[in-house]
């Protein structure tokens, strides 16, 4: 039997206590001994947390115990203004580089030991981090002791004593942020020390923090940070559905920009550049707590020697959550159909549409209409984006997957269930069965329109009778840009012939004012804000009969024809109504909807 060193003992201790399984231990030990890790020098605990999603505190509490680090319980300590001032005094004497290292190493000076007044107690979420002694020596004390503390407790204290700088591009205005990056380097792998030096010389941290603040203030839905050739990194904002360049960082290694983004994102590994990663950021902007969902993907460019990446950050501002269904602007028959569907005691309400079409917003607004203290409302989302008051939002993670939560939900006595997305047969089947056994279910599907959602479920292998009796309504949704009220202008008579070709009647053209986009300093090319258009397929008896009588495939055209007879407006018809209301343009409706057959 091979000799077990202290690191292996950590692994076996975690295995014995059920914190990790044998397969994870085996993989993590291999990764620890790999050539790649000889450069990064990560210990087993760090590998388990960053690479395999193990619980940080469960792992490092055992690590601390094995290495005989004392644990400090912050809830038992007096963390008042005096203590915070004490910690700040030590933090403020550090250089910017040392302070950045302190933040990355998740550590803080905390107090002098009661028994040895010249010994400083330093708390750390990972007491084995190799940078701890470097920073601890910078506090200029005779003695120090590293103690373990829970990560969440440390982060709460760190927010008070060393909050992330949120000044919008302060250093961008004060100094040039481009640096000499040594563009002629030919190394295959990134020189981490050179990267750190570049980050420390530049104001990239301020740039990124300023970017987040600006995104929130401008109502941006997504921030894209994309590495490009020639030592450039593009920062782009998605405003009203369209991407636009916000800033191009030139003369700086894209890897340095990405390192800053990763360092400030929880749940991702700065040194991983070959696989996709997901994490999140929390910030207080203008006195409001916000979350940012971060997705990182490796990309290929013509500069093969570089490991370039693309980052997309979704801005999750709960001030934008609509809790009043009236504010969604459901038009015509869609409004009546939708209210009728959600007021039923059971059945499933399905929202369809592409990514970013506002499906979740509509579902949450609908959910708020039916949440009541007398019912148990459960949600299964991956990830949870917005906190819904009155609902129990299940936590998906390493120990409970999406599929496991779906299977277990029936045993949790639900009345109303929100399933984030029916992504496969198991999820769809469970959601449909819930709807057929006395539960009200809300969910989403990725299809182009409402009738095709029925065909999608059928192709997944769901029985036609289950589909027919489970579904209350399927709503297809799109978001269209709305005209700027300041600069919009009536459409010239010469262009009104296009309206007739599009499907408007002579009477409609004569009795309504149609507008075109102009553009001014207060808008984005003539548009400001977005509105939803809907196609609501209510499951009437006739629609159910068509589904029940489906042979080898569902007849989408028959469903579409019957729905039209029942009063359904198509997406295009809904868009045309928005035009007659004077809130959008012909170009916008043409680009967002497809021609009706």
C-alpha cells in the first residue's frame, strides 16, 4: 500500500466524513500530482473547492483541524465600530498590491491575542494559502497567528472594512491605463507573475468595477467582455436587446483583463482557461444590493499562442422584477386567456421564446398573482436569478442536481411549482405529471411559437393524453424595442404603402398614426426601452381534441388554425397592434416576428 502523506490524509478525512466521494478524491489527487498543477501549486483542499465544487467551509474546516489551525467564530466576537476601525487601520497601511493579495487570499487582520498582546490574530477562509505569510508580514507586527474562519463570515467583514471600489472609471479619467505588455513574447503558457505585475501596474480593477456600476445605472441587461487580437479587450453593453461597444481596452494583455474579472467573481478559477466556468458577483451599487451572473467560455482567435476567453455577465437587478401582471402589457385576448389559465387550481402554464425574451419576467409576475400563505410554492431553477418572496426556491448544487430536485419535489408537498426550464424528457414528464395530479405548474420551453411547443413535448416522448389534459396555456413571447418619446416622428405618406403590403387595411392606415425612429441624445438610435408581444394558445376543448387525435406527429397547422378561430393573436398581429398604439416601428416588428403562412 502506498505511503499516505498529510495531503492524502485530508482527502481520506473528507471521504470518511462524506464531504466528497471516492471518485472525486481519486480525480483530485491525480490533478494535484499533474504537471499543470506544479506551476499553480494548488493543494488538495483548493483543488476540491475550485475544480470539483466541494463546499468551501466543509473542506477547510477539516483542513484547519488537521493542520491544528484555531477556528474563530465571528458570531461569538464583538465586531463593532471599534473592531472595524482596528482592522481598517492595518488594511490601510498596505500597498495596493498587498491589499489586492490580501483580498485574493481571503484574509484579514482581526485582533491582538488576549494572552499575548504582541501577537496579531489573522483570520483566513483558507489557512493553507501560500500568500498568507507574505501579507501577514506586511502588517509589521512581531508575531502573528493564522486562524480559520468561515468564508461567508469573512466576506461580510471584508465588505465593511475593504469594500470593492465602485467609483466609475475614476482612474480612467485620472491616468492612462494602457501599459507596456511586451507584445513580442512567444511563450505557449501564460507567465502568471508577469500577469500579476501587469494587473498591479494598471487600473484594470477600477475599469471593471466602473463597468459594473455603469451597466447598472444605464439599465444594461448583459455585459460582454471579449478578448481580441492585438492586445485588445472589448467591453460591450446589451441595451434594449442590442450590443454596443462601451470601451475597448488596448495595449493590455487580454489574459490580464480576464484575470481581474475572475478574481472578482465567486466560484471560478483564475488559472483555468480551457473550460467553461460559471460564477457570480455581488455588489452594492447606489445603496442597492445586486447580483451579477458570470459565464466564461474559451474562444479561438488567430493568435494561437494566447488562451483567449469570452465573458458574459447578466445583470440581475431585482428592482426590475415585475410583480404586477398588469404591467406586463398583455394585449387583446392574450390577457383574458392568461388570467383564466393561472386562476385554475391545476394545470401547466408554459412560456416559450428565445433566450432574453423575458420569459422568466412573465412567469415571476404570474407567480406573484397566485402566491398565498396558504399554499406551498416551490421553484426549481438553475441558477436562481431573482429572490421570490413567499416561495421556497430550491438550491441546486453539487449535492442536489436539477434532476434530483425534480424527482424529489413530489415528496415535498407542493401546491404550486415553478420549473425553470423543461430541458429533457425527465423534467417535462415530471412537470406534466404534477400538472395532472392537482398542482399548478409554471415552466418554459425554447421554441419559436406556441403551437410548436406542443410538437416539441410530443417529440420528447410525452404521451398525447398527458399533454392535452395537463396544459392550460402556452404563451410565446418576444421583446420589441419601443420608440423614444422625445424624437419619434410620424411616418411620411410616401412610406405608408409598405404598411399595406405588411398586412394593414386601408382603414387601419387611415385611422392610426404610425411612427419612425429618428434618434437623439436621450435614446439609442430612436429607441428607448422594450415592450413584450405575446401569442397565447389557450387549450380549449377543440385544441385538446386535436392533440389527443395526433398520430405519428402533431399537426401544428391544425392547432394554429383552431387557435386563430378561438381568438389567438399571432406574434406578428400583436406587433401590429403595438404599431397602431404608436409605440414601435414597422422595421422592429419585421425583424422580431416571422411572416404568417
